[in-house]
C-alpha cells in the first residue's frame, strides 16, 4: 500500500516529550477567557458593525411548544451550557407554555413584562432566546426589555467563531454568520435606513444615492460570494486528498455524534492523536484525520468531525456541508453517544437528522452505523441496561478509562470492508515487493516459507489479484 503523506493526514502528532497539539490548543483557549465587566463597547449598538456579541450576564428564555416538561427543561439547560461555553454567566431562566411562539415578541406580552423585571432585578445585559427569532421579533423584544437580545442561532455562531482554528473553519463560520446577518439588517436601527435620494427627505437627505441598508447588503453579498469561492477551492484540495486515500484503497471511519459526547477523547484513545479535549460544547470544529491499523495489519483512517446539537442552525449545516460530507463518504460511521446524558435517544435523533439533511441531495445511502455509548464510567447501571435494550448492537465504553475500547477496536475491524478475492500463491523470493504489498493491502490468511518462495493464502482486491495471477497455484484461486 502506498504510504499516506503528511498532507493527506492533517495535524500530525508532535514529537515525543513535547506538549500535544490538544494541550497547546487548550492552553491557548484558556488564556483567552472573557472577563466580565471589563467591556468598553459603545453603548449605541444600532450600527451593524458594532453589534458584536457581549455575553456577560444573561437571562435565558424558552417557549415550550411540544414534548414533555423534562424535554423543555433539558433544552433550556443545554442553552445554559452553550451560554457558559460562549463565556457568559447565566443568572435566570424562563420557560413559557404556548401552542406556538408569539409572532411579535416570541413570548407573550405578560412574559415580556416579567422578563423586563427580571433583567432589571438581576442586572443582566443580555437575553438569549431558545429558538431562532425573526428580525421583527428580535427588534421588538429588544425595544421592550431594553437590553441586547440574541437567539440560539447567534449564540452557536459566536461559539463557532471563538473555536475555529483552521483557515477553512474560519471561512465557514464567517459565511454562516453573514448568511444569518443578511435578513436581519433591516431591523437593526434607523441608521440603516438613511438615504440621500428623493425630493421629500428633508434637509441633508436630498439627492441621489442608496440607503445604508442597501450598502451593507451589497458589501455582505460581495463578501459571501468571495467566501464561497474560497471554500470551494478548499473543497477541491479536500477531494484530492480523499481521492488519494480511495485510490490507495484505504478504508475510512468517521467518528460522529452529539457535541461533547467524547469523540475527540475516543480518537485519542484509539490512535494517541493528542487532539484537543475539553469539557465544553463544540470544542472541536476542524476535522482531524489519523491513521490506524487493525490487528491483521490492514490500514484505515479515523476522522474526528464537528459535533451536532439539537436545532443546529441551517446556516452552519450549509457552510460546513463539505466538511460534514467527510462522514457521509466514510466506510463506517462510529456514532458516539453520551451515556451519562439524561436523554441519549434525543442526541441520537438529532445527529441522524443532521446527517440525513447533509445526504438529502445525494443518491448514495449513509454508511453503516456503529453506536458507541461513551462515558459508561459516569452513567449508572440502570441507565446503561436501558440503553442496551433500546440500542441493540451498541458497544458501551469509557474513552477516559479505556473500558470497552478493545472490544470497539475488534468490532471496527470486523465492520471494515474486506478485500473480496481469495488467492493462494507462491511468490519467488526475488519478488519480495509483492509479498510486502500483499501484507499492506490485503488480509493474510496463511503464510509459509517454501524452497521456491513464500506461499501466501490471502484475501486481496481485484487489482492486486491480477498482479499475482502468474503466481497462483493450480486450482487455488477462489
């Protein structure tokens, strides 16, 4: 098998004794924590350029439209973790039971007054809504509570912007942010509607020209087009690398799952990759690929992908589509589930929903899925027994302690695609390169050293079987 190059496998391990890439990233991230109360941001945030997220002391608001009360509380608890990951302090949370969100202010007028009282009492400077607000909802709610209001989508985009490291990741996040921003330009301040055209605009507003809104929209659309071209060029590079692995017949395994389920920890446990591990949502945004080998010598790649979450913003799914399609193109999906989570089935459904959205335009089905229940050391036995019942065929492990990892490796080995042609050959000692290639690219079933050469009984791919044809013993090829 042709050796994979440094360019094909990203983020190679560092030298022994040096800090791992993950340790360095964790140290760098910790050094950039926000300090509450030190902001000197302008008080006037009507201009789009100054609408940077200022998450310091926040109040959470949710609307419960379907599901059980426990699911509604779990959704708000997840929003609190997202807010903390973004660097804010959560002060209070409100949930309102409604058939549907209020079209004007997301929550009813009574809840708006109650929310305003809580904001004043707690000294909060930001309200985060557990849903995606329309531009009019955002504007009206902000006018009534007198503090900055953002929604779940803006919060997730802010976390992605903080955690993106690679050039591609930063471009994808910026594209998603601009796609989110465009329809919300109109609602953000009267300054955006200033124009100098028309005869009835008043003193200083007569003459030709375009509105501030049109100028901003034109600039943003121009930037979006440029980002799409840059990401498309990066996609070409990614496809080239993946094409080399396919040409070399290297099977691929993609690790997918809910955010903070332990995907990066599992990659480290399987390969010693040393990638960033942090108990935070969306700690990993840039996919990392490592090479591994089965016990019988077959080489395959393991790719750690970005985590999913309930109601993942469609702007992010669109921007990260090329990255997420790495999972759809794999030979096997290792779907990691947090066994200590109160509702692991909801996590599984959320991940599958995003994967189905990614592959909706494709004709090929999703790869086979292997469910891996991680954090078994942190879950109680009753919960694990229930998961064994509702998720038959799953494997329970702890990437932190190593429990069950050996069984997982054996299962991955069994699930990987195998060479389909069985040959029995006697290769002369002068053709040792064919013996090496058979070991690297095939699966050795029997090996024996004879006076005439090396006798191999192996399972190989058709291309290698053709190269070995002249050494096949009579009647041995299956």
